[in-house]
C-alpha cells in the first residue's frame, strides 16, 4: 500500500510567516491609490511572488527607492516592505531618511528576528580587537545585509574547508592578534556548521561562536534527513532561489537517490514515483501551505485507470475544449467544478480575473454554471485545469476589433508594466500600449500608471488576437477639445482662476486649464519689481483677467493687478489732507526724508518740516526704520505725491502748551518729575 508522508516542519517558518502576515495587513489597510512595494522579493518562492505581482505588489531594488519616495504624495502614498532576509545598514538609513523627508512614504521592516539577532552580534563586535566570520553564501541577501553591520576585518566562507584555508591564509598575513567572532546564516547546513566550529577551535582557543541557525531550520533539516532514510522517493518543494530549500534537497539527495526538487505541483512528473511505495514530502521555509497541500493532493489522487474510466463513461476531454461545469466548491484561491463523468475541473483565481480585489467567494457559489477553456487535462489525476478568462476573452474579442475599426474610445485598467510599454485589460482581453503611446514622459516610470483606469483607442490589430492601443491619442483629443472650448469662450476682461506654471525674466505663465496665458512683469505688482519671483511662485493659484488675446498665435495677455489693489487708491480711501498718520522712515535725502504711509505709497517730509528749529540734515533727528507721527499737508493726485510735516504737530503741541494755565503746567511738570524718580 503506497504511503505519503508530509514532514511536520514543512512550509513557512516563523520569520517568513511574520513577513507575509505584515504584507497582507498592509494590503488590507492600503488607501485608495496607495503603492505597495517589497524591497527585493519578500520571500524566495516564485509562485508566491507571482501572486503578489498579480495583486499589484511591486518588487523593487534599492536604486529605485529615492525616485519612488519622491513620487509619493497624499493621493498616491507609497509603502515599502523590507524582505524577511533583511537589508544592509546603509539601506535602513536611506529608508529612515526618505520617510522623514516625505510623510507620504513609509517602510515596514519584515526582517526575520533571527536575522536581526545576527545584525546585533555584528554591531557589538569590536573592530580593534575582533574579526568577523560568517558561514554562508556570500551573494545571499541575508548574508550581504549581515556583513554591512560590521566595519572591521570580516570574511564569508561557504563551508568548513573554506573556513580553514581562509583562516590559515589570514594568520600568515596578520597573525593571531585578534579574536574571531563566528556566526552562521540562519538556514545553514547543520553538518557544515558543526565541522566549521571544530576547525575554528583548532586554530583559536578563545574564539567567540554564536549559534545563529534558526531552531526551526535545525528541526526541518533533522526531520528531512530521517524521513529521506525511510522513504524510497522524496519531493522537496521550494523556490529555486531559496537557500534553505537547496540545503534540504542536498540532505535528502544524499540519503535518497530518487529525490526531486520542484517549486509547484505543476512541475511534478508522476512517472518518477510509479514504483515508489513510501513518498516523503518536505518544503522550504518560503513555501506556502497551499502549495504543499496541492502536491499532496496530486500524489494521493493518482489513479492508473483514470483514462479507462473516462472512456467507459463516454467522456472525451481535450486541451482547447470549452466545457460548462457546475461549481462544487469556492475558495479565494480557486473554484472547483463538476464537468461530468466524475471529472473535477478547477479554475484558479488568476484564470478568472486580473483584478486583485476580485473575490471568488463573493462572486461565485455552489451550483453556479461556469464555462471554461481547457488548459490541461491529467488522465492520471482525474482533473482538468480550466480558464474562464480565455472564454471571456474569446467572446469579447470582436468588441476590440469593432473599436479599432470605428475608432471608439474604450475604458480599461492598466494591469502591469512590461518591456516596452504597459498592458491594459478590456473585457478580459489584453491590449498592449507602447511606452510612446502611454502619455508618460520619455524615460518616465511606466509603473506609475499601473492600477489606474484609463481611456484608450485600439490603433492596430495583429494576428492572432493581438491588439495595440494608445492612451496618448485620447489625451491629445481631450486636450484639443478643451482648448477649442476655451478659445470659443474667451473675451477681453473675462476672469479666470489659474495656476502659475513657470516664471521668466519678463513675467509669469499661468495655466488657465489646458491653455497658458502670460502676466507681464508690470502687471504683477503696482510697485516696481525686477523679478516675478518677488510676487508669485510656481504652483501659486491666481485670479487673473484677459487683457488681450490672439487666437491665431495662441497668445493671451493677462492682467493681475486691479484698481482695488492700487496702493494710491488704498491711500486715498484712508487719508485726506490734514489727517495725522503713523509713518515709517524709509529713505534719507539732503532735502528731506521719505516715509511710507501705506504699502506702496511714500510721502516726503521736507527738511524744513522735520523740526521747529533749523537742522543741517534729516539724519540729525531721524533714522531709517523709525516710526513717527506726521500730518498730511498736501496730496498731488496728478503726480501721485504726498507732503508730510512733523513740524506742524510740534508747533501745534507748543501752542497748546502756551495756552495752558501756569498752575496746570507746574502740576504737570511736577508729576513728570515724580514719574522720572
């Protein structure tokens, strides 16, 4: 009787589970328009990473961080998750700096706590007294990150032999002055680790050795070794880039010759196990439980007489057929269907919709009838893999052809950025939009429009069923229509609310809504200015009005200053001849002092009007910035000039003092003397 045994410690370890849980939480709490990215692949599993990509999660590298952070905004925030393997000390510093600079950019540290522990060990090492040795793969992201936390003499060795030769060469060059501190990559082979410790202790009796191999890794490797010795066939499940999966394969292969390494059930060749009576299944730390279950299900449902059963029940199912089945089970990962004669059909989520927010459990229920295109038939397993997207695409392809012929504007969602452009989905059909037709500037980030709803036209149909589209054409047509409406309604004196687009030496260009107008330097302020930046900045919103326009040359001259903001009018509305004003001395001349009455209007205090006695120059009694009271003695409307007098107020005060009774003056002087004491 054939037996199948799944290792107890197969699948996600604590660190990987922690990282994937944090990512799921980030996706659940993501705001509208938020961009979720992982720094490198979150875990080493191709299937899992493909599923993240389909859900809109981007895997980015360190050199893209600055650009991505700078592009984050309130309506397009960015969240970056550091993978379970961790990253370098320099990258952590960069992430912190970017998060402080831009409140719309944040990062989440998903580094495994076991890896964090090694970072701390490396940081605590003393470069002047110790050197650092790490047993692991030099190019592995975990190892690269760890090594960045120690700035002194350090080495990465692959195994016990490399360790011995490295240390012997080092001792020949540097001697035995420093103490070695040795750690291991968290997924390191236990046998290599034990031998490495022995080799190190032969050379250094004072060595500091930290056992940093993850405890689950130890259990996983020990269990794999035991199971491989008991079985006559072994299946190792995990990504090709996974270090711990590679070590599991090495351990199993040494003990069981019939060992295969796959990353998903679809890679299984069941003929390899036709004579096996006891099959063992182990999985790396980055392998989701769903993949392990799918492999187990595939192996446990092998039926050698399946093909005969199909024939006896008069069912012929071939790749390329379109069948209708009844839904028997629904999960978020797939739906299962009864397609007749005992055959189970299944349609994975990515073969139903490209929308990551589309929930199978909300859109299907048991008993529903669903059409599917047969992708693959397994006579041995008794199952057929189907695609609903393919059926929908075939049905809706004609609408793509008609849209191309009629130049119809379509609406679709940008699903992904690919080499040379982006892919937009319309009614389950892929439409390729070249980079030059996206509307994104040359050499711009195409991923910035992924996930957005766009309008486009199909500009070319290529066989078989390949459509080329253009977003730029629609944008250009919309812009032209907007411009036409604008020019049809423009008139002298019409007011607009616009945004300052750019500044030049002679004025500011204002975007009026797809059409630009220019406010000349002289129209920006009633005061004399040398540069428009003295009044406005790019991005400022202004209320402007049309002074003149030329539709043929597409030129618009705008006004900004109005009579309501004219400083002279403001002055005239507040003051008249004879009024007293508090004025600020702004300039000195030999013949008098100029004082600011209101912003933009100055008055002259002639030297003869500064004091009751004769003075040599205004600076004898006044200084720049001083605020004094003065009477307005003349206003020249034509020349926009104002004459002021301080002497007038002094004389008035003197006359008033002379008119006072002598006893009142004495009392006043006495009170003033007491105040001074």
